[in-house]
């Protein structure tokens, strides 16, 4: 079940007796936890009916003792275990047996939550299977890079903002897949702009500080088109504003770009939908990769990976004592274009 549906269920009062929220992406888990903390128990009764424990400091007996209590002056209570991945119980058979027994017959007036971010629980455990069957087991997966712009568009829409593919892609390329950072920037736009606003690159430049003309996305576009003048203007901007695009961020983006160019060059079926699936990108972006594939030979693309690795190595101080990130990027871009 998608995390947005779980959030909708919670806010509408459709609560599960047990939640296990686990997986590598902490943002979705955090959103569900925030919704539970803001919904299950009325603000004035939290001191009596809301218990928040931390995995490192608790054990299964304390958790279940809290879960078996009855609420005071309320229809339900919330028992929240944060950082549940730190609990020792997951590797103890006796503890798992206790948890499985509770999950089989949960107290109907208790909402028990295990927030288990950054890693998965062992879904083979009987207790986990029982909690999944009788409660809600949510696996929070990372958003893949090729789906990030789509996720950004959807999240913005849920916040009452709309944006086109170009803006979503600009945000994806510039902010990366730190979803909390993306959400924070969109929340800023939500405050500053009227609901239903169509977000433009001008809004992004003004309110988030990402230049519409001088960003990694535009650099890779200039490289793909072998537009030497524009690529150099962008490199000049990066060199003058080193915080706008650190080399540690630029190199992985360019590496991923040329990796997709290489994939495109090897495709038998180059139609947009088939190519997008093979390259794990949006169909509208295929034309950019197709243009770059015509500009660079396979052998040249393979050499480009070497230029990027060399720049990254020197940026980390290996074989380099004084060359700045800006100079390293300038050198790599020159080699790519010539």
C-alpha cells in the first residue's frame, strides 16, 4: 500500500492495531509517523495515552506492557517505538514469540507502531507475518533516480502545486534523491505561492536558489549537444559559485548521463518507450540521449568515464594537492568536448 494511502487511512480514522514501518527510505516512514502522532491521540490527552519509546533503550517486555494498558478518558492510545531497528528482539526467538502472541490478539484500543527506518525487517519471521496479516506492514523503498522527477511532480501536486517535466527534472538533478530536502524546498514554495500555482523555473531560481541557466542539468544538455560556448559559460558560473554545484555532485550526474547515452547506443529498439524503459528515464528525455549518442562515439563515451573518474579522484586529494574543483571540472569538460 502506498504511503499516501496509509496517511489517508490514518487521517480518516481507519487505524490498524499494529504498524511495522521499515525500509531504506526514511522520508515515507517519517511522514506516516508524523501523521500517527498528530492523529491517534487528542492533544490534551497525550500525557496519558501516548507512549514514545526508542529501540536502543527498550525491550519487547516494556513495549508489550505499554501496549496492553488501557487508555484513560479516550477511545485509544498510541505506543510508538522509534528507531525500532535498534531493538535486540528481532534476533531473539523468545522475544519474537512474545511479539507474535500479542500480534495474534492485539489490544483493540491500542495502536502499536514500530518505526524501523534505514533497513528491512526479516519478513520470514512468524511475528512479522502475523503483524502484516492483522495490521499494516509498510516497506519504504528508495525512489529510483529515473523516477525521482515523477515523484517530485506527484508530491508537489499533493501539496497544491503543479509543475511541468522540465521543472521537476531540474529539481531532481539539483537536489538529488534526498526526499526530505526536496519536500522542505517544496514546502517553502507552498508557503510563498498561492495554492494551484504552476511552478516555473523562475520560481525555482527565485525561491530555491537553483539557477535555471546554470545547473548540472543544463551542463549535461550542453555537453550532449556539444555546445562548447554554453558548456563553458556554465563551468565559469560553477567556478565562480563553488557551492552551487560541488564537483562531488556534478561527477555522478554526468556519469549517469553518459551511462544512459552508452545504453542508448547499444539498443536495437530505439523507440521512445522502449528506450526509456531500457535507460530507466522519462520518455520525454530520450531525444536528449539520442542527440548525444550521435555526437559521441562509443569509444569516446568510454573515455569520458575515465575523465570523470580522474576528476573525482583528484577532487578527493588523490594525486592532487592544489587544483581546485572548478579547474578539475573545466579540464574534464574540455576533454569531453574535444
